[in-house]
């Protein structure tokens, strides 16, 4: 039985390890998922930044294009654009004599991009595979992007690349020819809708990577705290459950000990009862032996001892001693501990029991009536059942004597139904008071006072019947006494 607690503890430990592994796996998964999300978020933000930069540039370009270009005073910084020399009104002089030169969208944008490049992180460039201005020549990556636009008819392309150990997002958006572009680019053979080139934007990833690592640090910290809390929680629960199992085991062992003590006490009580029964059984043969021995002494004293008389006395003494030793055998049988089950008729168990107890019943003028209809043997610890029968019959005897019942009688009926062998023991000792009958199987419950009662007989009987014989024991009052019914299953 204690193995059960050991198994329970082992099971608990296994659960504990499994749960820790499961929780660790889940938290690790969530952590990876969060990191992956942050990583994606970093890339999306950088791409968003690049797109915004492009859109801002386009808005500005659009604004310039919507005016058909803008005129600014020509300076070293903004000389007349040689690529616009084919435009009739490239250079103007106002009525007040101020000189102005035309800036087309590409020219304005290029100036904006070169002069303010990197101001807000992003660097942009307009480029094409078919150039007006050779300074706008596409680099290797831009050529690749432009070729992709031409081949796959897509308008955007981006990549994250390392250059000199630093990471950048390279973004390019195609420039599609519109009506307003043809003013400058018509001579290159473009039509509306053609991809004419692209705006490339390069943004260093440093800030995004820094943000990413900072967020990851925070996430790690939070996950570690959560993990520790969860693991401590599980550990704590495990500890409490373990303690409760150990506590249960302790209680179980204590109960076991208590039960053993009670069993020993009730065996002692039964032993006392036996000894008093042996005394009853031996009283008569011993007095007979004494009588024959007296006869021998008297004959010797009177010198009348002859051979025949002597032999007769001796034979009688031997016969009585045989009876004595038979009684001892009976009792020894009763006290022999049950090591293994035997297959036996319950009525035989009852007869064995009566053979030791009947004499003391007869001495108290108690009649025993037997009524056996028992043919099926059962496999049981027969000594234990005998102890139960003795306890019940002894109680009946005590009640009959205490209540000074005339025509005192114990009726024993053993019969069978489909599943069980039923033993009923009745007496006519006036029954048990109703307020007491519910307690008689409780340990240490007695109405006989501490001197004559232990209160263990019926408690032990119930324990034996229910736990060792898998049966039931019931009590009820009948007209003039009590009926105990013991049901033992056939299988
Ligand atoms: N046949 C009976 N008639 C009347 N009372 C009984 C009978 N059998 C048991 N009892 C009651 O049940 C109580 C408990 O019995 P038991 O457990 O054998 O303890 P004890 O005999 O030591 O008192 C007895 O004290 C008695 O009051
Ligand atoms: Mg008793």
C-alpha cells in the first residue's frame, strides 16, 4: 500500500517535469514569435520610411510638374540646365530685367536630393537606364532594380544589404511616364505609361537596428520575469502537492499502526476469552482426574489396591487427559495465525468455533440451535471469520447472562443465495437500545464499562469482514433480541 504513495510521488514528479518542459517550450515559442515580429516590424518600418520619402519627393516633383517647371534666378548653384536647351523658353528676362531659368521636375528634385541628402536619414537619387544627364548614371544595384521593373512590370523593389559592415535598406520605385514628363523627355522616344527610370532611396538601418535590439532586450527581460514567476508558481504547487501526498502517507501509516494495535488488543481480548473457555472445559476432567487419583491414594492407604482397580483408575485418568489434550488442540487451532486462505465450508468454520465455545455456553444454560444449508465452499481466511463468529456469540452470551434470560437461546442459520453465503446469528437477549445500535461498530464503543468491555469486538469484526473477507456485516433488532447477518461473497 505504501508503494501507492511512492507511485503517486513519482507520477507527480513526472507531471512536474513535463509541465516545466511544456511551459518552457511555450514561453520559448512565444519569445521567438515576439522576436520574429519585432524583426519584421523593423523591416516594415524601414520600408515605410523609404516609401514615405519617395512619396514626399513625388509630391514635390508633382508640384513642380503641375506648374510646368519653375523659374529661378540662374546662379552657380543653379545654372541653366543644358539638358533643357531644346525648350524654347528655358531662359527668361523679366520686364524689370531680372534673369530667370527653368527648373524642370527632375532638375529641382535632383538639387533637393543632393543638397539635402541624409538630412532626415534617407538619401535619394533619380536614375534611369536611358539617361538625359550622365551624372544620374545608375549604380549596380539600381541597374538590377531597373531591370526587374522592365522584366516583371513591377513598380517597387527593395533589399536589405550590408555595405562596409553597415546595413541599409535599398528601395527603388519606378517612374512612369506621364503627360507632363514628355515636355523634356519626348525626344527620348517615351510614351505615356512607359517606365522611364526610378527613384532610389537608401536608408541606414542603424536606428532601426538599435531600436530593435532595445525592444528585444525589454522583451527578454519581460519573458524572463514571466518565466521565473510561472516556474516558481509550478514549483510551489509541486511542493504543496508533494507535502500533501507525504502527509497522506503519514496519516495512512498512523492509521495502519492504530489498526494493528486494535487488532492486537482484540486478539488479546479473544485470547482472554479463550483462556476462560479452556478453564470451563478443563474444570470437569481435572476434577475427574483428581477423583481417580484420590481413589488410588485411598486404596494405597487402606492397602486394598489390586492390579485391576489400579489399571481401571489409570485408564480413566488417561481418557481424561486425552480429553484435555483434545481441548488444547482445538484452541491451538484457533490461535494458529492465518497465513493463507483456505477453501472451506462456512458451516465448518462455525462448527470449529462452537467446539471451543459451546461448553461455556452450556455451563450458562444457553441453548444453541443450528440450521445449516451450506454446500458451496468459499476461499477465505477462516481463522479470521472464526474470530468474528466468536465475538458475536460472546456478545450474545454476555447479553443473555446480563439480562438473566430464561430459555436463553442462540440460533445460527447458514444458507446461500446466488452470490453469497449468509450467516445469521440471533439471540433472545432483548436487543440493543435504538440510540446505541448505530454506534456498536465504532472502535472502543462499549456499554459494559471499562472492566468487562473493550468495545473492539464488533469494530474488529466489521474490519475483518469488510476488508479481509470482502463481505458485509449488518445488525438489526428482532422481536426478542438481536440478529447479526454476515454476507460473504462466493467468489
Ligand atoms: N447481542 C447483543 N445484545 C445486546 N447488545 C449487544 C449485542 N452485541 C453487541 N451489543 C452491544 O454492542 C456493544 C459493542 O460490542 P463490542 O464491540 O463487542 O464491545 P464489548 O463487547 O467489549 O462491549 C456492546 O457493549 C453492547 O452494548
Ligand atoms: Mg464484545
